[in-house]
């Protein structure tokens, strides 16, 4: 069975689209269709049901995807093993990250890794922590970085960085520089969407201090850290956010940090992997760099 057919198949399966797979693989759509047709003829079954402009994987495709992913990983691992024998590490690291580590921590790690291994290319997708865990669990990604633990029996979490959350507001709100968690709850709040690691940790902190999350005065739910910062600056409400994400704004006095006393607002970032998948050498080397540089 041709490895190229399997690579095309996994791309079509993940994208649920021939056209998006052709863009991802930089192949023409007829070429993608030919690969799938050849594979279907080899296997003697249909892999995708054509439903107008959309496609739906068959039961056979679901079974093939897991095995095809394993075969591709082993082939890539073999290639990396050969390249490492000649002291050259090359290839593409495809991983996903939640917003804060993806924006403020990992770019430096990628730069450091490429400085050591210039033939490596990175492809990083960003979504919330829940989305990262789901993609690793479903084999869409081999590696993820998340801002909170979401219990899943197939997922391994390795902590690598301790983050501090801070309460911030616009100077125009003229709030006291020191407020308890219960006092904070009386003000309008701007929050991230469900699934966000920051949102999960914020709710945990409130509930630990006797404030139910569903009792908060929510002014807005926003889908990105950038939107959250801009809304806080505009005076829409208070927000709890990673300190590394607002360090520059606090320094420029565009945002004011609110002292919450002795309440600890810390959380960990995690490397997310699947318990049953063996990571290629290239991925393991990148993980080693992350752990070493964040020790």
C-alpha cells in the first residue's frame, strides 16, 4: 500500500473535503481524487460517501484512519532515524496550542529549535484548551499545548510552565488597587469562551473563594485574548488574564493590575500527548527543548 495514498487519505479524512486537502497538500484536486480512487480499488471498499458538495467518511474510513496514521508516523520516524544518523534533524512539526502559550511562549521555543535545526518547519494551529485535547485524543494532532487539564483517559499531561493570572481593569474605571475576589465579583466581567483554559482557571478561583461562576455579572464572552484585552481597555469590564499577556499594557499603564491579596491565581501549562502514540524523534527533541528551557 503506497504511503502517498495514505497521506492523501488522512488529509481528506481530517479536512472532510477534497478541496481543502488539495490546498493542504499542495496537489490538484483531480490528483487527490485519483489517490483516493486507487486506494479504494486496492481495499475493495468505498472510503467516502459523496453528499452533494460535502463528503462523509464511511465506517471503513474510520477504521483505516487510525491504522494509516500509525503507518505514516512509523514511516516518518524511520526517516528521522536515518537523518539523525547523519546528525541532521529535519522535517515538519505539526502541533496545536491554546492561545496564551501559542502567542507568548512557543514562538521563542520554535526560534531556538530552528536555530539548532534549521531544516525543521513548524505548523502550529491555535484553539482553546478543550479543542487541543480533543484533537490529540482523536489523532488529528500528535502534540498539543494546553492551559488546563481536561480529564481524558487517553491523554497524558506533562507540566512545563507555571503561569500567573491577574485581574486587570482600564484606568478609566478608577477601581481600588486592592479588591478581594468577592469584591471583584460585583463588577462587570469580561470572559473567554467555554473551553478556554483561562476561563476554566478563573471559574475555579472564584468557586474556591465562595463565588459561583454562574452568579458573575458577565458583560461579554470573547473568543480571543486580543479581543479580551481590547474590551478591558475600553472599560467594558474587569478581566482575569495571564500576566504575560498583559505585561506590556500594565507597563504602559493602559491597564491597571488589581491586587487580590493573598489569593493564589496560578496555573500550569501542559504538553499534551496521546498515551497510545509513539512520538517521532523530531517531536521528542522539540519537547526536550521546551522542558529544558522552562525548567
